[in-house]
C-alpha cells in the first residue's frame, strides 16, 4: 500500500529471475475478473480518505493534481475493480516523502515528492498500477491479522517491533504516541507487504501498463530510480538505507526488483508503448519539492521551522521524516519524535502527559524530572525504564518551554542505558532569528531545455542544494555517471521559489 522508496510482486516470482507457475497465472486471472467495488469497501474508503489527507499533508492544490487523477483513473480501470474511471479517486498528496498507496474503495494516493522523481507518464502509471494491484489482490485483508497483533502506529512502535524486536505487550502501548484516528486509518496504508505480495503487485502493475498502452518497462525504470534515491538518502543522512523511514521501509529492496520487473515486461510484450515524457514533464514543472516551509524543512541533519522559529540537529547516521504533526527521527541506535502539545506553564504536567501518550495502557514509571537550560531555553526531562519481551528499553521525554503557553518535546526510545545517543540532539535545540526564518524558502521543480554547452556539471550547479548537487541531479533525471546531455533535451532541476 505505501510506495516509500521500494516494494515487490507475485507469488511464484523468485529474485534473480522469474519462475511464474501456472497456478500463479490462474491466480492473477482470477484477480482481474473482479468487477466491482463492494459497498463495504466504498464505505471504508470514504471514512478513511479525509483522515489520510490529514495525516499526509493534505491534497496538493497545484495543476498537477488533475493530471495525476486522469492518469490514475485510466490505469485503475485496467484492474477490473470497476469499468468506470469516476469510481476511482486519485489524490496527489502535499508530502515531501517518496510514497504512494491505495486503499479499498477506489482511493489511490501518490505524493508530489515521488512524482518529482519520475521522468514520464508511464512511470507514474506504473507506480499507481502497482498500488491498485495491492487492492485488487486484497493484500491488505490478508495482513490485517498480523497488523492487529503488531500495531505499527508510527516510528516509536516500529522501534520496538524492529530495532528491539518486541512483537506484542509494550508494542501497542508505546506505539500509542501516534495512536490518533488518522494513524489508525493510515496504519494499513503504510504497513509493509510481504515479499510475495510486492512481487504480485509488480506483476499486476506491469500488466496494467501493457493493457493501457504504456511501455511495460516503465515500472522497472521507476524502481531503478527509487533504488538510486534510497542510496542517496542514505548518504545524505550519513547512515545506511535501512535507517531511513522512507518508502524503503515498507517496500523492501527496490534494487533487487528491477531485473524482475524487466523480465515481467518481456513476458507481456517487452519494450514498446507510450512513455509520454513531454506531457509528464510539462505537468511536473513547478511542483513543490521537498518540505513545505509552513510545516518546517529538513536540511541534511537539521530541522528548521520558520513559523515556530526553532531548529535542531539529529545525530550523524539518523534520518528524519517530517510529518504533519511531528518529525520522526530514525537510526540504528534508537528512534525519536519531535512534536508539541497543550501547555499552560506546568512543565511537570506536560512531561507527564507525554509519558501517558507514549505508554497508553502500559505501566510506565518515569524518574525524577530534571531541569536544565538549552541555548537559553528552559528545559526539563525524565526517563522511564520499561520491560519489553526482548529486554529493557528507556523512554525519555525531553521538553522545552518556548513561552508560558507553548512547549515542544522529544520522545526517544532506545535500548536500556543507551539514551545518550540523543544527547547532542537534545542540546541542539535553539530559536531561529528573524533573518534565519526569512531565509528559508521553498524549492520547486524547474524543467529546463538543455542548451549548447550545457553539461551535467553545469546544470547540477543550478540545483538549490549545498551538497551532492551532481548526485541529486543525476537521480532526479535517471542519469548515470557516464550520461551525456544533448541540446534540446528536457531535464529537471530544483530551484528556490518565493514563499
């Protein structure tokens, strides 16, 4: 369901080659004979849709939205779930995360960030077709029981399930930090699929591309871009791709799936069909790229919020995911979340509320609240040691009083005795000056035509980033180190825009 930098497809596909059995072929034919969206599924989707919009930054209001909706409806009808394009609601999300997903009831989503990574309409159709394939194959129903046992409600719950290995008990309680209505709905939209389910969705996506008249190789080229983006994100965070809370966390190993997607394309007719690059590039031109400053921005290891006038820095090797209500921080040594809550000047009550939100129904006994000052800001913190199935863990709430009516806090989760990994982050919080806040500007995609004398190096220097300009340009345009540009070719760069 979530297309975060990876994802796979088909019950009898084996990595390194495709071995599609007759039984699997029959299964896929059966999937494609479904011809309606049930009233129950429609009701489920209708109820979930507004909550998902809230969780993922809302619908993007740019002109790209209508284009994405048209392409998505066209690919969705290939699934057999409905013959009417209007039965599908395709939403471009205002999110800086590389992600896409679909839910029962005809609702399909893709983020503006993932759209910016694409290079033609066929790749957009391939991603959306993959997501529709998950719904057509009823994959979400097949993993609901596992989701009930292991409720992954955001980063802190995932830490226990992943880094610490707890499959129950505290998992639901400590994951309760994000247990609001939107996250309950979003849970199944972002919980990872099994490898066989990903492979099956890849296969269906390729078939949908072919039947819609697109180049069936488009899914493989998109997967290649996703693999490259995952690796680049890892370099940007100073860690490895496994530490990043991006699409890769729910769509495993895109690099190993590229060849399988190529083989799948050869089975349905190989190369050929429309790519519609010009139409796509005309649409993606001007789309917001990266963080929306109204929600704060991530710059390398720094998070800056111009409206709230604050910033902090995560440890080396940790990645950040900026959400609507919180910033999630993820790394091999622990995970954290930065957010806010109601504050009336009582820091003791504020910290106690933070622990209650994390613990849910689990008994958590925090230690004495400690007082300090961080860069002139009054701060308080406390730690609770909690037993989990795989050992003890430390939960820390570290809060900052920005005024008598506003406070912000980190909640961190580490193995017992290892909370110091976040000390540098705790001490990095500071206020932004007026000038610093004003200097934070949004970025947008700018589609340019290569002129005589333009090179990868010269165009890369126009990218609105201080680091990895060439690598960002290459990944954004699906170029390699040996690629050469030709006059008249259209490419994407990322530039600063006015706020």
